[in-house]
């Protein structure tokens, strides 16, 4: 384990089929004015909206709503939400939806009492809040981002085609509590389900493919990756399998709640590449990651050969007998590719709407990260995008 670190995660989780009942325990801790935040309206079709509203009414809450939060929350939508929340004198932001809705709620939370432009302050200058942060809570309906137990928020500026994430340092940005009912995820279309599954897997990879020391975090990561692969294969055959979907949901939370990045460096370059594609195409986040992953990993494999070899053996059960390290590592990436195709993930950015004319622009909005095995220069970034077409 490297260096000195602290670990504190203040989010209380309620997990299981009856978890929504615990909303009754939490709501009395907050004031009367609640802002309910959700997406396109699917929660009204599947009954989750009515169930949540019933509990809010029984607890005598005054509810305002921010609806229509899109999969890649836009800056314009953020400004809209800030205005609604300010007018309602909000005591609690209750996000009901997937990671984008949770991310959006956090961005609103740090902006309500902020006198500066939130885009410039939080997503360009990456400053921390110096104002009161309104509490956030989540009722999760789609898994993938881990936003239910972390302080991350991603916002897209459609004017500049920048999709930027900020992981806030303040634990006050983290949801105070999150409700995780695996049943709520079972109405998702197949495309969204597998996109979320790959998002989970790649979150783990981003923290795994970095560093050369022996640390507990990497062992935990390997177990999480094996669990995701195992459960995904069950879920794609039977999306209603509760055990598989509950394991996927729990793995998603632990993949990005800051546990497995303790005592080590991390990469996050796949996310920078994928978010650039998302900013240009508005494509589903997990699919943008899938489309750029393999070209990036093949590019950095020689620089992190030992870890890629370990990945092949410990995650994919590659037999190392009679093979050199490079052969073993490449066989591991081949196994990853095979699993991705098994899930029917998008494997190239052209399918998401990108083309050769965008390569320079994509490079312009891609932030090179220093934590991985190779920090990319601009030419390498363009080449990886070209190989991802």
C-alpha cells in the first residue's frame, strides 16, 4: 500500500426489495421542502414515482420537481435545476433514477448557494465548494456509475462539446443516504443494462491498471471484476434473475465508492476518452467507454505488462504455461474483448456517431491523465480515437 491516506464514506445504504420503506426513517431528519429529481418519466410508468410520492406526502413534505434530467445532464439543465431549487428553499434533493440523475443532483447541491458560475468554478477550475451544500439522497433505478455512494458529478456543456466530471473532495457532496432495490433495475432495456455493466467493470479497471506495488485494493478489484463477469452472463440470459441483478448492483457501488483506490495510483484515461466521445455524440456513457477501451489498453500494455499479465491470469483464468508475458497479457485482452462482444457492447465510436472529421476536436476536449502506465500525448490520443473508429 502506498503513502498515507484516510477513508471515510458517510453514505448510509439501504439495500433490498423492502429498502424504500427506510425512506420513512430518513425523511424526518430533514426540513419540509424537498425537490424530487428524475429523468424522462419512466419512474411514472413503473410505479416508483407514485411509491416515493406517497411516502413524501405521508411525511408531510412540500415537494417541487425537476423532471427530464437527460442521460448526459447538460449545463442548461443544471441552470434550470438551480433556479427551481432556490425558489423552493430546498432542504433535501431527492434523486430518483440512475447515475446521471444522482450526478445532476450533486451539481445542483453545490450550486444552490454558490454566487459564482458553477461550470467555471467546478468543472473548469475544479474548485471546491465554499458555500453551504444542500443534502442529496438517491433512490437508484439503474446501476453503473456508483454515484449513489460517491462525490462525483459529470455535466456536459453542449455549446463547447465538453463533458467533464468533478469528484468533489468534500464528503458533504456525497448522498446522505441511498436506497438500492435491485427490482427497480429490472425494467431497463437490454442496451442500458449492459451499458451499466460495462461502466461498472471499467470503473474497476481504471483503478486497477495503475501502480506496481502489492496492495489490497488490486485483490479486491479482481474479485469485483470476476463477480461482474459471472453475474453479467446470468443477467443477459435472464434479466429477471434477482440474484444476478442484486450482485451487479452491489458491485457497482463498491466499484466507485473510493474503497479500491486507497493506497494506490489510478488511471481514468478511458473515461477521459469516452467522455470526449460523449460530449460530441451524446452517446450512452458505458458504450463510449466500451468503444475506446481496447485500443487504449493495447496501446499501454507494454508499459504495464506485469499488471496486464496478472489481469489475464487472475480475472480471466488464462493458462500461462509455455507463454511469455506479452502473450499472456494479450490473451487476457482477447478474453475481455470476447466478453464485451458476448454482452453485445458497442465496439467502435463510429457506431456512436463519431467519424474521422471529429478526431482533432475529440483530442481538443480530452484531458490527459497522469496516473496510468503511460501519459498520452496529443498524437497518441488522436491515434487511439482513430483505432476506435
